[in-house]
C-alpha cells in the first residue's frame, strides 16, 4: 500500500484503526521528499528529526485517547510565510534567511492541537509576490505534472508537494488567488475562506486586508475537514471573525438540486484558453445534469479588478515590508556607512526584483499627490466590486468560472513579462477584494496533459455552498489527484 496515495482523512482513519502508525506515515512522507525534492524543489526547510519526535508523541496521545480528531497523526507541510516556533521561516527571501520565530501562527497551532505532524516549510514566491513560485530566493518549484512548467503561485510549493505526494496536505495563503491558481495548475483542491475566518496571527503579511490562510489537499473532503480544524476566533488578530457555524464537513453532501449557479459572461471572453473554457462549461453542464440551475449573467467591473488589486496590494506591501530594514532581524549588508546607507544596502541586497517592483509601486501610490488619484480610487473600486458581487449573490448561491485563464505556463515565460503574469490573476483577485470564499477543484486536463481547475465562489460566510457544489461535482469523476498516482 502506498500511504501517500491516501487522502489526509483516509490516512487519519487508518491511524485510528491502528492499521498504520504515525511514525510509518511520517517516515513515508520524509522518504518521498528525499526522493523527489531534487526534481520538484517544493520545500525550503525539512525537519526530519523534529517530525519523527513529534510522530512518537502524537502516537502516544492517539493510543491513550487524548487525540481523536480526523487529522490526528497526519503529516502536513506549511507554507514558508507562517511562523513556526524554532523552525526557520524565510518567506523564501534572502532578507529573512536566518529568521527563526519565537512563536507559532494560530492556524498552525490549531493543526498541532488536532495532532498534526509538521514535516517542514514549503517554497513560495518571495513574500507571496508572484504567480509562478519563480521569485523564490531558493530557486523555482517545478510542476509535478510536467517539470518544464510552473506550479503556479505564490503557494506553489504547497500545491506541488501535495500533487507530487510528498505530503498528505498543506497550508497555503491566498492574497489574490495564491491558493486557487496553483491548485488549478497542480491538479489539487484548495480553499480560500471568507476573510477573517482563519486567524492571520503569525502569517507574515503581504496585503493585510486581502491575505487569508487556507487548506490545500487531494479532495474536497480533506479541504473541508482541514478548514474546520484551522478556523477559530482569535483576539490576537483584529480582523478575526467570531463564527457560529463552522461545521464545514456537514456540507459534504452529493446534492445540488435547486442550487442556483451563475457563470459570469465576462469570465468566458477574451484571453481564456479554449481548452480551459471547454472544461469549465462541461463542469457547469455536469452540475446542471445533477439538478442545479445554471445560467450566464453579467458581472460588472471585472476589468477593474486587476488594477484595483495591484494598487491596494502593493500599497499594503510597501507598508508591511518597511519593517525589514536590517536592524532587528534577518539580513544585514556587510559594509555600510551610516544608518541610511545600511537600510538602503540591506534592502536592495535582501529583496528580489519582484518584491522591489511592488514596494516601489506601493510607495508611489501612497505618496503625496498620488494617494487620491490611485490608492483612494482603488479603494472605491474595491467597494463597487463588493457591491457587484452582493447583487449577484442576491440571485445565485454559487458563481462558477475558471481559476486561471490558461493551464500552467512554461518556466521562465511569465517572469519575462510581469504584466502578463499580473493579468493571469483576473479570475481570482476580485474574490480577495470582496473578502469572499472560493474553491478550486480539478475538472480535467488539456491536450498537453496539464490540469485545469474549476473555481466556485460563494457569498461571505457561505463556504458550505461552494463545498457542497464542489463535492457534488467531484463525485462524478474518477480523477487522478496526482501525476504520481497515474504512473
């Protein structure tokens, strides 16, 4: 039995039934990482020793009945922008090359309470800025389906690790599609929850009003189970929301009869790859055949989502990244004259080109004389986009569309044209601007054998709608979650 072909929930059941030990499951994952990392490069840090010690501790707690949850003993990988006490956390940037936090992110603590074993930290675009995981200071991650292609980003390391069967599930963060787009490219399932559902405490900020932590796994059942585990109100995070109904697994029902699903016409127009369009419309037809009411509608303001998003995200990034100055922690330049020179040299040597580009853009739109013309206008546009979604959700339970306009591009293609990379976020960024939940589920492969992802968007705090629709769709397919499973 190949343990790594199991979903997280399936493995949890086997551990509980004493068919598999936590140490066996952890060792299998560490062996897979050792075997595959030279080709995939999805991890920045792997802590074998701590993982095996933790596996023994968790096994004891399962045996004595302390841990009874569905994820007890299941090893996990964590995106490298979530603080983990005593374990290197670099945001895949040279500027944090030696940063070892003294505390752990709340979402990771919730997983640990449930009995998770942390294998290590996954590669990502530097400070989550990028859509390909090529801006990492630790080298690019490759797509397990075809290593000549990108895995997407910025949570490309987490998605590639799940797809390559190096771990059972992973945590990612989503600022403008960073869970959903790489999930689509890597043929895995990922959820971006409603803003405020999962605590951002311990998540190193990129765009504070947009960032949200979410699960990446093989199927919808896993994602719903993980989301239920990491969701909690946290007074350490001022944007955390107290939610009553967080039993997301109760939505794992194969029934979409009467569910109203809207497809924005704007999502099916220019720039969408014909093969992606065909797969998305076929998925919509499948849901319609299962009893859902599917129709096209006009979602206004779609063309303004990208400029509004990049103005707001870059402005927040320039503010959030001001703390990395070579004084308190992280990289400091070797030779400098005076404080200002030390700041300049540390930042220019420590940050990569994409991060510098966004800091400069953000500083520009926040500067006097441009603040009203760009930043305030972007905030007003954000409010209008939220109103457009509110109007749509007055009529529909779920909005259906692609997660990305194409399948995974080849390595090197996007970095040569940053604008093209930014435009690739057209279907995902408005979800973050409006604070909505979204899920990406695999819905086919293109003629090159690369996965295509279906995106389902719900109204605020209506994760159950998208989980139900995604689960119902998933039941109609015998889809391989991983290229490793196909071999």
